[in-house]
């Protein structure tokens, strides 16, 4: 047995490959291996023989096992060294091509809006783009005979819903406000960004565009809260402290009183740049968004008591905000899919808007 152990250890230490080493392991420690046979023989020995031979046989198994493990580690290390020596990196090759995909300006501006309003305690609400007539018009104080419906060139579907209501592509994200009031109650502070649809198309209008609307419902809300919210938002979005607002009386069926919001601008290099007083020479006013105090009827349609709860709402085109901030002059280009336009105005995926680093990344 001692000579068999010596021969086996010598063969193990000289094994040229892992495959040859595995064959030697099977010969020694497999079911029919010579070490296994010695272990099985212990069962037929007397107690005295077992006490004498047991430690010797177990020591042989340990020695053989250790030799196999050591040789296996040595062969694996040698294989790794050979692989590392054969695999080299040619640093003279050109660098891998950078990813060409970019974040669309609309998506970037959506993220900027969410970041700014989240800091003011707003949450983002969404709703269906295929709406029913009640949520899109009636609940917003626009019954069937209301002339304000003529302001919306609406895409209607030929079929009605289960309750007999007309179905349409939503003309604004205001239905999300109704749905949020009904489902969440008050107090409420949300923005509702998303796609909306109207039958219109020119350099500043497209059949599908993006809009963000905001809604605050609470106790004791007044126009001062609305103006502060819009002023804070626009200063953060355009990253300027000289933003000046002017509120003009207007009419929207879902707010009363209603106000158009103008923003002061000045001409720089032949381009309108927001900021300045609006009334000084070379300055002017630009209509930017609509807003107002939520109409009592709309609050009632939202399932709330207008004697207890008040609120304000506002809406602005996301595409128009992007055009003003990043210097684009044709809304139709947003949807043309021109790779050159996307490469020029698109954003890196790493340009994540944050208030600490600035919401406006370099396009």
C-alpha cells in the first residue's frame, strides 16, 4: 500500500493537464479506486485491526486528496498565466464609438418640470389620452352648448363608451385634474404633463403636442399663491432671477377669475430672451400661459365642497417652453425625426436635471 501511495503521488504531481489529473483522482478516490477499496476493507476487520489500520488508511486518503488539490491549483494558475500572456490589448486602436442616441428636448423639459415642482411639494399625475366627453369638457364647466368647446378642434371617435358618452383624444390634460380630485380628494397639489391633441398644424402648432397643467386645492388659496408659484417655477426653469410676470384678466370656463400670464423679455442679438422689466425700451411682454382660480362648478364636479376648498390651476405648452429656453424656432421639427436636429438639440442621458446642479443642461 505504501508503494502504491508513492507511485500515485508521483503521477499526480506530474499530471500534465486537468483531464489527466481527473483520471488519477478517479483511480484513487473513485468508487473503484484503490484508496476507496482500502476504506471499504475496514468493515471486515476486527476491532483491534481497525484501530491499527484505520488511522493509516485515512492519512493516505488525506495525503492523496491534498496532492490532487495542490496540483489542480498549480495547473489552473498556469492556464491563467498562459491566457493572460496570449490576450493583449492594442491601445493604438481607435476608441470605441460613443453612443449616438440622445434625450429628446421634450423629455428633458418634462424632467426639468418634474424636478422643479417636486421641490415645491407637487406630485406628478397622469391619465388616459383617450378620454370621454364628460371628463374632457363637461366636468370642466363646458356643457354641450358651451361656446368654449369651439376653442378646441377636437378629434372624436365614432363610437361611444358604455355610458353613451362621446369618446375623443383629450384636448388638454385638465381631465387629469378632475380624476385626481375625485380619487384623491383634498388637499391636492399636482402637475399633469402629457400629450394632447387638436386639429391644427403650422410653425407653432401641431396636431399632437405636449402640455403641463398644475392644480392646487387647499383652504384659503388665492391669486397671490398662484403668482408666487408661477414666478418661482419660471425663475427656476429659465435659471434667471430677473423674470417679471404680468397678470391680465382673461376668460377660461374652468377658472374664475382667469388670468393670462405675460413674461417680460428683452432683445439680445435679435432674439427674444426672457427677463427684464417688460416696459423698458427694447423690452416687451410675451404671453406664456393661462391660469386662474378654479371655478366653483369644477370643484363640485371633482367631488369637493367649494365653500370649504379653493384652488388655482395653470397650463402651459411643454414644447413652447423648450423652444423658448433652447432657441428652437419651428415646432414641427420636434416631430420630424430628423437625426441632425436630434443630434444638435438632444441631450446626453447623463444630463439629469437637478436643482443643485442646475436643471438646464447644455444641449
